[in-house]
C-alpha cells in the first residue's frame, strides 16, 4: 500500500516541536523519587527514610571544608513539608547546625527532654579506591554505598525518620523530643557541637541523648550483643618535629631530620602503654566473656587478676585492635611531612601522632614517656590545641538506659546490652560535661566487614539493616517518650 508523503517543511516543524517539548520536560523540577521496594512489610517511613538518606549522601559535606548547611537546608525542607518548624544556626559561613522540637506541653522541662543527634559532616575520600561513586548513593546487591552511610548520615536519616513518625502518628509525648543535626564532628566540633552547646544551649538542653558510638554487633549473621557507648577515650593530636641542617642531598648529614624522625616514629608506633581498667571496660569484658569461645572467655576473665592479667591482656589485645585500644592509651602515627624535592635535605621533618587517652589520664605523662623512649634531642613533641576534656561516664541505671535494655530484650531476645567505652571521640562529650545522660547506639545490625568500612573505602550500609535500625530506634524512643 502506498504511503502519503509528508512535505519536508512540515517534518522539520514537527521535529522542532518534539525537541522543544522534550527540553521543557527536562527543565521542570521534580519531587524526590524515593526508591521502590519489593518488600511489602516496609512502612512508609522506612521507604521515605531511605530516600532521605540517599539525598544526604549526595550532598558532599566532606570536612574540611564541611559546608554542612547545605545538608541542613535539605533537612529543613523535609521538616517543613511535614509541618515541623526548624531553626538553622550558622557558626561560620556555611557551617553550623539545625534543630527542631516536638513539644510535650507548653512548659518545657529540659531535664526530661530527649535529644536525637547525629552529625552532618563526613571524612574525606580517595575516589580512585572506591568501586562506587562515594557521593552517588548507589544501591547495589542489597547495600547502599556512600561516604557517611554508617558514619553518620545513616543515623541522621534514622533520627529524622523517628522524629517525623512521632509527628505523623500524633503521639502523645510525655517529654520534649529534640532533633539535632550538627556539623564539624570529624574535626572535634568547634563550629558544630561546641558552638551549639556554648552559644545556643537553650535550643538543645536535654536530660538524655542518643547518638552514635555503640551498635548492634553481629556474629554469624545474628546479633551477639548490643553495645551502648557510655564513655569514650579522649583524643589529642601531637606534632613530632625533627630539626637539622638543610643541604644538598649528594652530601649526607648526620643530623638529617628525615632520618631522626623516621627512627622516632618507629619507636612510637611500636610502643604499648600499660594496661589500665576502669569501671566501664571492666563491665564490658565481664559481660562479653560468656559470649566468646572457651579460650577467649578464659583470658577475658583473667584480665583483672594480679597473676595472669598481663598475659591475658596480650592475648586479648592480639585478637582485636578495638580490645587493645580499650586497654591502653594509644599513640598512632598518621601523617608524615618532609622535604621539598628529591635532591634537598630539609631542615625540618614533621609527623602527627593521634593520641587516645583513657578517661582521666593526662597527655603530659604519656609525652614524657615517649620523649624518654625516643631519646633523641633532635625530636620535639608539640600538642595541637585545644585539648579535649574528659567527660564523666553516663549512668548505667538511668531511666533511658533501662529503656534501651527493656526494648532490646524484645527486639533482640537473648542478645545482652553491654556498656562500652568507645575508642573514638563523639559529640556526646560536650553533653556529658553538662550532665546529660548521653548514650551511643548506632541502631543498625552490622557485621565486622560493615563496621570496618566507615572512615575507609567503600563505606556502605545493608538495606535490611537500615530498615531494621529504624524499627529498633523508634521502639526505644516510643517506649521512653510516648504516653501509653
């Protein structure tokens, strides 16, 4: 059958109109597209939360420079859509925190309020080492990849979900619930948590807080225990400096600072401070011993004995870097800086060691020991200021800790709640210094591989764990804050 011919000018006009229409369609802003799920058991808040987490992961808040207020404004838009007012406070251009509150009544009682907190900033990445774009929020093989998926935008999204679900459900609160997302945690919080505490305490004052720091620890795919962080080691960065005489590299010198620094760093890196216990680490190992194999349990029970404690500490320390760090002050070389070109002996070489002190210990005695160990007049130690303070431990008998224990028994039968001292710093310290009972609990069930990826390459969170974590966190907050 013969086809009618369409004149060329009309074809051109049709093509132009189709192209223009397509261009207009691409330029129209669209609302966020949340990931679809084939799991009918997921609630709407869990589906929404995954979309919010993806949105947060796509906002690069690498610290430095941080630029956390971009993420804060993203959160503010979500809260506004839910009918929840929020406030953003700027400490320096582009940095600060966002806070929102669900009130239980007209007269707030800060001593009873619960603070849901997480930080907006993330550590840097080497994109060449990642299999997925760290800022694309890619979902692959049941995992969501992205810098901050676990530390700490996953918790941030979970807090946001719990906070919004309280609002959506019309819960009758028995205390104020405060949502806080702060910046600069990865650099000790000067423009984030410290700014919030020092300048805007009235906005975040609470008697209780839940933050990162602990976790739901899996072994063989099953929850072994729920670790609740109630204390943390105290961080300090120290510059190790070697000075000598500069010159041409063709004429080696005995006072070459690179050589002196290298020898010093080797000694520092191999140093092991004496074993020390506190009430939290003692309780931690006592609670963990029954969950271990017979040999490990034997040495855990021997840690605090006079005759076998030293050997037990060596055995336990060799089994786990985390256990080793819980038992000692540590000084870890992390940065080396020396030289301007290959044929010049520099006049100075520097290294940075990251020190983590057990609560109550002071930096000066450790540096004196390292200076004695190095035994080189060419080496100097210079602490970077400001130094962090030691905060008191949170209570193991508070109403909120008891709530976590009670809810855990229902959510994870047979998995005990174990108090722990984290080896790393969190934003809970400034709160504990203000007598807030702050507890660290990343609510997502994670195995050792999952945990090893935060601050490392290919950080990711299992989707099932993310959904379960929202359920667990909501159960805790609902039990503690909602009138039955």
